[in-house]
C-alpha cells in the first residue's frame, strides 16, 4: 500500500467575473501514476450590478466552499506539467441583493447551503508554482424583489476562477 504524501497549497483566486476575488488552501495527496486527491477550502467574494427593466440591481456574494478533487497528470508525475481535475464540493452562498427604482428601494439577504460539481485544467511550472482554471457549478435562483409593484429577480450562476497556486 502506497503512503499518502501531502503538499500544502495556497491559491490566490480571481473570478472571471468583474469585481470578484478569493483565496483558498489545498492539500495534494500523491496517489502515484499521475493521480492525486486534493481536498480544498476556498472563499470567493463577488459583486455584480445590472439593470432589469427600470430596476437597478446590485448583488454581493460571499461564498465559502469545501471540496475534493481528483487531479490527473497525463505525464504520470504529480506537480509537473499539465493536469485536469474533476471534483465535488459544498458551499454556503451568502447573497445580498439590492434593487431600486425611481419610486422604491429594497434589499434582501439570503443564505443557501448547496452541493456542486467542479472541473478544471491546470499547469504546474515547478513543484511550487502553477496556474489553475476552475469552473464551479454554484447556482442560486431564488431572489425576487418587489419594488412598489415592480418585481425583479436575481440569479447566481456558475463561476469560472483563475488561480495562481503556490505550494510549500
């Protein structure tokens, strides 16, 4: 039986959504033959604004997540070159949505615990530095604001994150 070896990681994340950033930590457990199991904890902060009909909407999301990935390095050497990953996770979406019209304003805050799949690609430049592109299928569709007879809805869809990964 092969013993697990762990490498701690720190990732600085920028969502490919304007106004978003995050941080995360990972531990990579080399399973041999180019396979690794990677538990991860991430935190994402995102902001968004839009206009729907005559309603100006703004949203702020804070999303802590816990997940585990299976990383596959086709070169058979973990921490060297290209890799793909798939995983699952659970996140708590903390979402505040504000809306305003000329006649009224309203704010609502919602919280939702949700599971999600994730998939990504990465490149390890060295054993200590890499880049990762990750899609998390986090979704929330239940926010509706009633503003003096005008109804506006807001939904949060999946996030694409680009990360600089530093291992130590």
